[in-house]
């Protein structure tokens, strides 16, 4: 089977973005994601092991959050790290306090 790629870019209200993200989450839970734009579509079948990349940038006039998910049939768990996503700023422990602990 050949490759099929769809791209979608739009400015929309936050609630609409949340709806799309919730649809992606629900589809991930079923290991079947259909992305459709007009008459075009592509089916994705994520397995139990995914690679996730998160990038956040806070620039002078622009903020950006990019989330990328990828997977393959023979993927290995790599860079296993804990990531916390929340609505509030973290309470950071100063480096000097970490040294004395």
C-alpha cells in the first residue's frame, strides 16, 4: 500500500481545537484513526507503543505547542521519561537546594 498524507491548517476557537483533540484521543483508544478532509481520507492504526514529541515555544509575539505522535510495527521503547502536562506553573526547587538534599 502506498503512502497517503493529509495536511490541515486553520485558525479556530479553542473549544473546536479541544473537540478535535478529544476525537484523536478517542480514536487512539480504539487503535484506529481516520483523518478525513473533503473526499480525501487516510486510516492510521497505532499500536500499543508510540513515540511522542512535545515542543513548546514562548516568543515575543507568538506562542506555539507542537505535539507529534509516530509509531511503527517494530518500535522500541526509547527515551522513557515522565512528562507532566498541567494548567499551572510548577514550583521549581533551586539547583543549590537540590545539591544539599
